[in-house]
C-alpha cells in the first residue's frame, strides 16, 4: 500500500519538457550553456560531472567541463569564474564540491553572478527563496526537484506537518524554505536535535538528508507519511542505500522514494531545467 | 517563579555599549550615520521614526530623517536611496514601512547597498544569515535583539525545541534562522498551521509574532517555557498588549517578555548597535 515515488520516471518527464524548451530557444538563436568547473580528481565528482555533461549534451545544450588541477589557487579559480560571468554562451556556472582546502568556498559562491548561479547557492538567491521574493531566481536543485516530485504525486504540503532532517545549504535549509512557502508547518531537525525519532514521527512529509545510512526506519514514521530520502550512502557491503531503511518503511509510509532512482535523477533533471530557465531569463533581460 | 525578561534593562546595557563604540569611532574621525526615509504621514510610523532619531542623536550618531510626500514615485525614492548609497556620512539606510501603494517594496529592499542595509532585509544579507555565512553582515534587528535578550538571561537555544509563530521577513524567518544556527530544533508555524496550540506546547522557547492580541495563553505553554512576545497589539479597550496573554502565562512560563518593555526597546537598541557596526565595517573596508 506504500506508493513508490518514481524519481526516474518524473525526471524523464522533466527532461522531455526541457528538451522542448531547449529546441525553442535554439530556434531563437539561444543555445542554453552550462559550465561545470571541477578542481582536482575526486573520482565520485568526476563521475557525477560526466553524467551532468552527457545529460546536457543529450538535451541539446552547450556543455563545458572545465577541469582544473588540485593545486589551483583561489585567485586562479576566481579569474576563471569571472571569465564565465561575462561569457554570453554560458548561462549556468557550477563549481563542483568538494574543493581543495586552499579554496575559500564561501567566497567562490559569492563570486558567481547570481543570474548564472545554476546551483542556487548564492546568498542573494537563497535570501530571495527564504523570503519568497517576487520575480525569477534559481533555487537549489535537490529541494526544488523534491517539490516537483511531490507535485507529480499530488502531495500538497499546505497545512501539513513537514520535518526536514539536515540543515545544509544544499538541501535542508532551502528545502525548509520551499515547504514553508508552500504553507507546510516545517521543523528543521539536525545532529543537535534531542529525540530525533520522536520529531520524525510528527511528520506528514519527512525529508531525510543526513548522509547516515538507514538512520530512519519504519518505526520512526507516522503511518501514511510521505518519505523523501536524499541519502546516497554505502552500507557495510558497499551497496548504495539511503538514509531511510526502505524495507522497514514498506506498509507504514504512505509514499517513499527509493535509493537509487528517487531524488538523484530529479536533481540532475532539475539542474538542466534551471539552466534552460537561466538562458530564457537572460534573454528577457531578467 | 516566572522570570520577567526585562527588555528595557537589557536595551539600556546595549545602548551604553553602543555609546562607547560611537565615541571610539568619533575619536577616529568616523561618526556613525543613519538615515531613516519615511514616505507619507502614517502617524504610528512618524512616532517610531522620531524615537529612532532621538535615540541615535542621544548616542552621539549622525541621524537624518528624510520625510517624503505620500505621492513620491518609485523613481524618486530609488534616486534618493542611490544618493545615500554613495554618501560617506551615512552607514545605515532604513526605509520605514508601510510604503504607499505606488512603491514596489521588494525593489526598494534590493536597491539599498547591502553594506548599508541596517534593517538586514536585503536578500543577500538574509541569505547569508540563513546559511550562517562567514564574515560580517547586518541581521534583522528584532530577531537579533531577541537573541541578545536570551543570552542576557543565560538561555541557550542549543538542543532546545523552539517554535516561531509567524513567518514574516522582518521577524519569523530570520528568527528561525538564528535559532537554527544556535543549534535549536526549530518549527516555523503560521496561519496555515493546523492545531497551532499543540505546536506551541512543544516549545522550550516560543517566539510569537502574529499581530493577534492574546493569541497564546498560559494553557498553550509547556511549563517552564521561555516566551518571547513580539506583538504590539491593541485590545478592545485600546490598551497596548502582546500576542501572549501575559497574566495567564504567569506561573507556567519559565520566563516571559512583557509588552511593552520587552522586545520593543531591544529592537531600537539593536538598530543602533547595527548602525555602529556598519560604520566600523565600512571603515575596515568590509
């Protein structure tokens, strides 16, 4: 009776719509362009960046992967960002995490033109999201993709109790802002929360983004809850698992995302969607 | 057994420290300067602006009240803000709410240089607050003043359950961000929250900012809770009261702010403190 929220299927629909939008823009002489800057040779990042690149090309976008050595300095990285900030063929700039320790990551986030901030991590964009500012601006792709999935399954957060476990800039904080703006009553829980499981049990919508494999089990859920698992963890056998124990959640959760095949594909699809929007807004002078 | 949180007394200490800081800066040739721009003749705003002006002058600051007619256009207001953005004698620019309907308030917020945004409402500053960004930036004065009061009474939010009722840009949202950054587990409740009173009863720290007189009574409190009342409401007899029924909270709350004499004086004291900080940071080139 637990609905499987099929992120892969929703992502496919999002990608189809993106491909149509790209084609329309190309017809008007604008090819949406994204650059992913990667510093150093983190193997997981390299796989992830290659996937983004392949997807962007498949959808008809202009896609660049700019690989920089591990020894890149702050000044060098800033100057490369400045170059793409004024490059009219690039609408989205993404600097892949993690960055080597000589790089001041907050200053890198600030250096990206907010209009090209395809990750939605620039303070100006985060502040607009928090205050539900009018107009167009990019929103962090993982939480935005989760909102798209909820909508695809007709799960309206309005009036519901939502709990977000994790308070990162990438997921937890923008997720809480989106759910608050969608009229949910939102609690942000985290590593310093006492009795985390009791808090989890209050949730009609539970988003778990902790990086701790199987932190939440079926016993921690309110029966019928919608469970969104942002985790991409490895269990003792090296198998990819989520922050939620999927098996024990069966029959208790009302709906749940699998890992893999839930949040992951939605994040990349939403990144593509955001790139196209940035291209469109830039053409409108917004 | 309920501690009275004496905002007036804490504000007095903050103001004393501010006066010392002003004197130090003046010795170095920098007089902190604030301009309050008021459009139209809202009587409550005029009293409030006069109070700010008097306090700033009393503390030794340069203080301007710029009164504009109700018919001021968006372009006129933008051009006046642009003037103060480059005026080296002004470190803090505050545009008093409410604004007449021909003014687009979000665009006014965006037009103020974030380094002179003494209210802390610019999206860039709000985004930095939400993400606990490193470095200096102004933070909305009402919630920041509340944090100062909590600290003055040795009430540490870490590990506690906090509930903020109200999700405004001025109070609720920055309050929730500050409490999350201080390691509380925070719930933002609002007009769409089901069973608001049950949510209120979970709070170790309850901040009420709804503008609804006596919305919360003693029966809605967890025994021992710290209660911060941001309301400035009028009861049926025209008497100034808070969002919390102070009398019925006695003996149940562990600590409570009165109205008046609680949050109100802290907001003005914190505004003065922020102005001086902006002057100091501008001198440091930050």
